């Protein structure tokens, strides 16, 4: 599965926009925000692990504590480069 920044993903519980994607310990993760029916961000963020053609939501607090600073650093750099 090839997911890029800004991609809209439709899942069982709604639609999400990809804010960042990273590889950590040979696993791929995406940071997303749920969007409303007009594709406006809802400030309802979550992290998914890409497993083949499937997405698994990450709810492991220790893993999230590790991944979030990496995502935030990437997003800070994107904003600075605007």
C-alpha cells in the first residue's frame, strides 16, 4: 500500500487525511486526521500501521509516545518550508 501526504482514506468509521508517513523499525506508519463530509479536518488524529493492504490503528501508548515526536518534527519542517 502506497499512501502519500494528503491522501484521503475511506475506512469503516469515516474518512481520514494523511498528515505524515514514516518508517520506524522497518514498519510503516501514517499520522492522520479524520475529516467531515466536506473533507474538513476534525482535529481527531490517529496513527495507523500499514500492514500489506490493511491499516491497523495504533493504540499502544508506548509506541505512540515514540512515534508522535517523529511525526511532529516532520510536520514542523513541512510548515517551515511553506
